[in-house]
């Protein structure tokens, strides 16, 4: 969900409508209403926010720090004033990015996704359901317990999680794990590794989170 904060009703309604056309749920707040909401909302409501979009409002400069007390989601300011002073003041207030109107909602979504990617790189791990994979070579964890895997199976799991929700072909997985120039290994070895990985996940979780479709490839996602 995208949260739009602006004191102008027309702007709030406009952005929520545009995000809706992109298939992204959103909601709008007046800055003062939002200041109360962000301090009192349930954690589950805050966690559902993918990005905060801050527009015009007398207390807008105060909101980024209030947001940071509750959430690490991207905070993007939309500026109506094309001045360096305004842009610097917005960054000083704690926003992650500043865009100038007019801006397409897809650009806002792309910028928010880029901020989340950088944040994930800094945190050094990615969670999907109870599975946590690391980017420093450590074995993954499931529900907080180490889940030991051979190197190839661990890399496959990391690659699937990094591309969660996307279907990956056997060739894509092979190239990511073995490299596109490795001619000494057959692509079919991927099927063997994935088969072993799925059996281990099924035994640990009670079900198999990896979906496979013939000729289309493999996908991992988590429907909570």
C-alpha cells in the first residue's frame, strides 16, 4: 500500500486514482491526520505500507522523522517548487528521495523499489515467510534456526528468493549458479539440485514453497 499525504484533497484523490490504475492500493491523508495516524496505528497497518508519498502541508517537514520511528519504508517527497533550497530542506527533514511534479506513478513506484533494494543490501538478508537468506555466504535460517544446505542448493534458494514472485527458467538458474561460461556442467544438473532442495524444504516446513511448471520454470513466493 502507498500512503499519500497532502493537504489538497484534489491531489490526494488524484494520486490514489493513478496508483489504482497501476493495480497498487493506496490511501490519502491530510498531514495533521497522518501525524496522528502514524503515531497510533497498529504495527500491522504500518508494516503494510510499501512507501510514503509526502506532498504539500504546513507540517510536512516534521513527518519523515515521525515515520522513521515506526517504519523503514521509503519516504518520497513530491515538490511543487523547483528550487535547490526546498530540495535540500526536504532531504534534511529525513526523506529518502525528492521528485518534482509532474511525475508518473510508475516512476514513484520504481524509485521506491530502488530504495528498498538498497536497504536490503545494507541489512544483508532477505525474508520470505519464515525463510531468511543471507548475502554473505551464510546458511539460510528457517524460523530462526540454521538450515544447512550444500553450496549449490543454497545459491539456488538465494536466487529464487531474490527473484520472488518471478518464474525463472532452468537456464536462468543455471547461469546464475554456474556462470554462463561453464561448459563442463550440463544444465540438467539444476533439476537435481532443485529436487533435493525441495525435499529438504518440504520436510522442514511441511510443504513445498517452490512452484514449478513444465517449460516455464520455477518460482518461490509466500502468501501470508
